[in-house]
C-alpha cells in the first residue's frame, strides 16, 4: 500500500494503488469488491466494527467520520478517496481534499445533503422540480402551503432517506402537526405529484467531462423504500432521453467527477420532474451488477482512478428486487426457492442483524423480456416469504 498522499500520484491510478471509501455499508462493500477484483487495495473508514465493507477491506479504520486523526491516517495511506453516502460531513471531505484526490468534491456533497439547496441548484441548471415551499419556522407554513397546494409532502431538508422524515399532508393543520413531529427542523413542502412513473438515471462523469449513462431504470416503491427496479424502463423513449440529458446537464453544472444518480418523477400528464440526486452509486443501479457490461461500482473505481469509462450497455432485461429485513421476521428466507431459478442472482450485504425496513440484500432476475423477468421476480419473492 502507498504511504504517500495521493496528490503525489499521477493519473491514472493503476492496480496496486490504494483507494479509500468513507462509509462501510453495502454500497461501500460493493465498491470494495470491484476494487479488490481489479487489483487495488481498499481502506474503509466507518465507526461500525461490523460494517459490511470493513469486513472485506484491506484495512478498516474504525473511527467517526469527523475524527481528524483517522482522516489524516486515511489521507496518508490512500491514493484517492470516495464516499459511500452523501451524509458524510462535508468538512471531513474538504479536509481530505486538501492533500488527497477525493471524488466527488465536498461542494457536490453539500448540494446533495440539503433538499432546498438541491432543488435550487437543479432549477438553476434548467431542470424542473415539483412546486415546493420552504418551511424553516412555523410562520412559513401558510405561504408554503399556498405554493405546494394539497395533497403535499413535508420532507426534512436534511437526513431524510427511504421515506424517513416525510409526511403526506392534506390540510394546513396536518402540515403544522407534521412540522412539529419532525422536530421543527428546516423542511421543504412539496406538491404530491399525480405519478405515472418514477425513473432514475445512473451515470459516470470523468475528469475531462466525458459522461456515460446506464439504461434508465423504472422504480417502484413500497412505504417510501425502493422495492423493485426494472430495466429497460417502459417510459416513452423521448422521456428517457430527456432524463439522461437532464442528468448529464446537472452533472456538468456540478462539475461532477464520479458516479451519480438522479431520480425523476413522470407525472400523469407526461411531465418530467427531477426528484433528487445522489452523489454515489444508487440502489436503483444494482441491476448493473449482472445485466450490463460493467457495473456502477466498477465505473466508480474507474472514475476515482482517472480511467476511461467502460460500456454501460444492457445485456438482458432485468428486475432488481430489494430484500428488506422484514423477510427475516420468521427466520431465514426460503433460499432454496431462489437457487432453483438459474436466472436469479443473489447479493447479500453481510449485515449483522435484520430489522424491518433495513436493506439486507437484493436479487437480480435476468430474462428475455421485462414481463417474464417481472413474473419471475414476483414468483420468487412470494416463495422467499413462504407464501
């Protein structure tokens, strides 16, 4: 492993270099798997002694994300560093960036960490969002309701994911109660769109500004958590191209380097609206582990190392099914039913405990058509749950 800080290492970084990742969850684990396969060493910083990525890393620094001693040690060991999730303290990323190559930048992460900032940035980049108002104190509620209308969704500006920190409201009184229930922290109040579909674009952007996008995924959520992603999406091809073009436009405005995802709403009247961005690989891109010529995690390694992007071409229709901890409530899922299907590809995340709503793994179902992949996914999903 390299002891020198990575700013002394010219790009591209070749096998034998050491790559760091801030965050040790499943996204960090899948990044580490690809990096190790490609011949790199991996250092993970995460406070959890049982972090999924830390379990397989070359080295696991067990420390808080703002521990300056641990960050300094990471910077000294790594030739380049990336992040696993956007809620890493931006100051920590900025500190590392003073001496080490870090992608994406702290500035990009700060945009993604706050819904108001993110929506404002997307609007300036020429993307359209759902109508929304901002609530920072109780006196802002009436004005925000006039902008958003009803029904609407109150979303905390920071730290909300998988439906957390979100409340559907149908009247001013409900918005007031919801604002209090989330601790009266800054929020956005967003019009609830009459949805035809939700889609996402995962792309990678290099240092020289070259962008490569994976096929658009069609996403279906249950209780605010992604349930399945399907590729290719069934949306009109012109809307899919508009989504890709919009995601690229956003990445250019951010001067982004790395892998990022942009989620979109398609309204019932065919309007494309940006929902949010993620400055990292995304749950809806997990189908790329089996169904495309390269995965989003290999692309993450490539962008971090200053390598050219590989092909994102879809090889086969695919349905990605999330496996949440709820499936473990009566013991282990019926894995034999899954292994009986040669078209199924299981990915488990090595998490120590299964909890309701916790992402424990996913399965990719490959088939000759979208419909047959969906049928297979539904059949196996029922069997795994003992239905």
